């Protein structure tokens, strides 16, 4: 469980603990204490580009963060296909072979992009330095069983004073989060009743239309007219974008730990009831506390941004041969004095960096950070961890505010 930095330093100084990980910094006690394991609930807001997670225990957020998924898998698959085709054309003496890949013919196969996305979440969960006792995952954004029956009971999320959150999100998803009048996106959107409720209109998806706030006001003021009707065919879109890879994720996470799921509209209702901002880690916090109804203070003291670094590449040579050299190898410097790309090192007894590249001039290159060295010689570096592929970055408050400002365009 988390402790103060001063206590961690004292335990390490007295040799009563040892360092397990440097990021997130984790120590392990060298004696058997009370043998009492505290319960920690993990909430996961699964997304296609960014996944939020939050570990809640003892009425506080113990660890939270955002998992930024790799988006280069499809491009790499296309490049590999092109290289194989080129190599096959060069082997003119070999008879053509088709459908000889066992993975593409295996039953129950998951596409590589979806499988990579799911495996990244599983890898991070297994690396969390906390005793996870329960996992709650956001299943889908819409409960299809309640689309045409908003009065269905059995949950505490319902708010009778406004449009059912389940229907509103389903309407926005069906219209691809775009105003159906001015066609604008990335603005505040509202669900409009085509036939007004005061005229007998019902709270059904076929009677709803997505409009921006400005067009919605103009329509009710009589300044705008629309000749539209309900749109169908949304169920197939919902199923396609939400269910692929879910069974694999649940099977892997639910095997060692108790797992439960919630609908996205339940998360949204609980978040709005607490007046919390719309962030991935906030949704994960609401998932972890929805069942108990506990109001945990939202903070980002132990917030990490997680990304991934490919360990290897199948590319062997550069595309264009060089004059006088012929085909040149893609990776010339694989290691230097025992250091490899991806290693975590301490530079000049002060900076903790990761090796991004190895120069032919005999220098190790690191990500560029203002005020810190961008490269160093191997003699000035001390190896901490070997070849890490999961990158944990702990941002300061100013960095997160700047990122949020750029994201929202303010």
C-alpha cells in the first residue's frame, strides 16, 4: 500500500525493504508483517484509444492513470504484408502458396489490432503493484434492453427529472456525435424530441435527433425547420464497436480475480451526480465506487500516463540501397557496452532516462526534456532496468493542465 516518501527512504536506509520497480516506484518489505491484505477495487474505463483505470481502497485513490494504446499496429501489419509480397516475387523459383498462415485460419481468432488493444490492458493490470481484490469494467455505453422502455427499474441511476441518460447517449452514438442540422462536431450536443412530449411524443430512440445547443434553441424559437424522421440501423453499429474482444478481456481478467461489469450510462449518471469532470480516470473511479455508493475525493497525486514501446521490428534493411554499399541494415547499432534500446538508466547519478537510440558516435540517446541531457556516454550511465516495454510517466500538475488546455482547444 502507498506510504510517504520519507518512510520509504527510512526503510531502504535501514535495509528493511528493497526496490522492486522504479516506475511506479515500488518497494517490498523484507519481513513478514501482519499478513493483512487490504481490499482494493480496480475500475477500468475501456476505450479504443485511451483506457482509464483507478485503484480505490481505504476511501482514497491509491493509483490511477490513462493507458494510451498503440495505433500503429495496422500500419505495421500492412508493411509486413508488403515486405512478404515483395520477397515472394523475388523467389521466382518457389511455387505460390496461399492461406498458409495458421493464425488466420484458427477458429475464434481475434484481429491483431483488437487483440493488441486488449492485451495492453491485461499487461498493465498484471503489473499493478497493489493487491487487486475486485475488478469492475465498463461493458457497453448503452443497455439495449432499455432503449424503448426508460421506466425499467432495478438500478439506482435513473433520474426522472431529465431525459434518460441511456437514451441520450444512444441518440448521440447513432448520429455519430454530429449535429444533424449544421453538421458540426466537437461541440455541446443535445437530444431533441422530433415530436414534442407536450404533443404526445414518447421517449423513444426513433423520436430523438441530435442537435447542437444553438440549433436546438433556434428550432424551439421557430427560426429553424427540419424535415427529418427517426433513423434506424443503430443496433448493428453498437454491437460492432463494443463487443469485439470483450470476451477475451473478461476471460483473462476474471480468471484470477472477481470481475463485474457496468453499463456506460450508469457511469455517466454517477459521475454527473458527483459533479466530476469528464476524464477517463474519473469514469474509472465512478466504476469502482458505483456499487458501494462511496464518494471518494478525486485527486491525481499518483496519476500515471502509460504508453508502450515495441520491443523489436521485423524490418531488416532500408528500402533504398545506398551507392557503393548496396542494401544497408535497418538497425546498425543494436547495443553499446551492454546497453540496449529500451533500457532504463541513471545518467550522471541524477537523471533517470530510457534509451531511445544508440548513435554510431558512441552516445546513448534519450527523449528530449528541457533542462536534462539528451544523450550521454555509456560510462556516465548506470543500468536500472533492462528493456522495459511499458512506459510509466508521472506528469506534474502543470503538465496535465497544459495537456488539458491543448486537448480542449482553449
